[in-house]
């Protein structure tokens, strides 16, 4: 595989997991697009919660994959099969909608010494399609997803997704 686009240890880990477990056509083109056309590998995962720092989205995605893989291993021990390929895809790509959404700027905060200007991320989504839906839509032009993978990515926010309040399924 051509790894020229991926340079840091964490980027190489991300790609290496795909290389080891994903057999579907298109995954490498998707990852190259994420690297070349977006800030996915450098973006924060949020403005002020988990991963609110440069590279936080990559750290968060790797973390989710590792947690999901631990669950998969526990299920296998109970003879319940969950495909590792699905864990890779869902764990590592569930938040790709966050690419190019966080912008570093300045804000004023009051601290013990008074007001001071600090660097802070703001969130701006120019195509607000919905968190999970948008991630699914960004994956599909590159590779197929199973119905279960689409649903897992779509609903990964659970009750933190405001559309869950109006879903009648």
C-alpha cells in the first residue's frame, strides 16, 4: 500500500488497521481523500469536550475503535460474532463528518487574573445534514456499507442526537 500521505504514528496506525482488516474496494481512496482534502487527521473532536485539541478527532476515532474491538472480543468469547471489519469501519469513521468543521480562533475568558484572550475552536457546519447521517453520506461514495454499519454510524450518538426525540421507528 502507498503510505506516502500518512506520516505520523497515529495516522499510520489508523491506516494499518484498515489495511489489516478491511477488504472492501474504495477504503484507501476514502482515507487519501480524508488526508488530502480535509483536516480529519489534525482536527479536534469537539470545541470543549472530548478531544478538544489538535489531533483530537484522530485520537477519539482510534479510541472508539479500540473500545469497540474490546467489546467484539468479549462477544466472541461468548460465541457472538461481530465482524472486525465492521468494527474498524464504524469505530474509525463514525465521526468523519467533523472534518473541516472546527476553526481555530480567539475568545475572551475570565480567569483569576481577569479577562484574557485565548485560542479556542469554534464549530461551523456549512452542510448541516445531521451528525450520523452526514458521516454515512461521506463514506458511501467511496465504499459500500452494510445496513448494520449504516445504522450504527447513523445512531452512534444515541440519546445525544436531538433527532432521536422525534424518531418514531
